[in-house]
C-alpha cells in the first residue's frame, strides 16, 4: 500500500525549501494540488516560473538566490552584488537590488521580477561560495559596477576587490566587458579601453607568474 506524501514535511527534502515544480510532480503530486497550495494565503509560494518555495514565510535572499540559479539552469552562476556578498565583500551589503545571474547563450531563462538574467558566450569558470555557483571575484566586481552610477559606491567596490585580486586583474576583466556602464570604472582604474584591451591580449599571450601573496593595490 502506498503511503501518502507528508506535505508538511516535504520542504525538508529540498535545499532551502526551494523545489522545481517538475520535481514535485515527479514524486507524485498533481499539478492541481501544487497550484492550489501556491494560491494567495496557501502554504507554498511560486518564486519564479516552475520554481516553488515550500513555505508561506519569506522568501529570504538565500532562497531567492537558490531559486534564481535553479530557474536559470545548468551552467548559470551568480554575479554582481550577490556574488560579491558570497565572496565576503562588505561593499555588497546590504543587498536590495535585483539578483544578477550569468547564463549560457542557449539558456531559455528570462529576466523575471527581481531577477536579471544575462545571456553570454563569455562565461567564466565558477567558484563555489556557500554552496552556490558564483562568478570569480573580478568578474563579479565589474558586473556590479556596470550597474552602479554612484562614484563613491563604484570606488568602494573597486578598492575592496583590488585588495584581493589586484587592480590589474580588474583592468583585464574590464577590457573584455561591454562598454555600456563601464566609463566610470575605466576612469577610476586609470586606463583607456583600448589600452586595457591591448594589455589583456598581451597577458593572454604571455601569462604572468602567480604571485606568492596578494598585495593591496589602490584604485583611483
């Protein structure tokens, strides 16, 4: 005899209580049951298309981030402010803006509500931070300042990140970034885009040795 599913305990089966609707159907729930539990006042919530929070509370930022990556699919990763936060950067706190996700060009995910999906052919190799696929620190920083119009905020981000990766790594990443939204960062980092691109190309041809220790480098 098949035992009924304990709907109240179901959230413990999924990380952060966030589940794909397809997974709920796979374990035996009906689409009508999922739909009814996600109605206003119900015990569950729809966070994104096809993504359900198995709780009436929240959602927390962590749950939103988990849902965003689940929705964006394989190969996606966090970047910009949420990624900076996961890297431990204090300049990214508090988090109030959209969640910015990098996704492969083939991904069908689209921006939705507080989620910004950037489809790109230039996906970096992600690093794992607190269980989440996250863009490397220099990529996260440049993606963040592309969306930042404030001079003090941009400078704060670049200065903090430069203590860990060096200003040169930021310049190399900036050289490959879209021109839109990067004029302020280019000015603060002190090189023209043409010079940054030239430097990035040269570094690819002749890789520099990895320093034994990271030395803080000032910005601007």
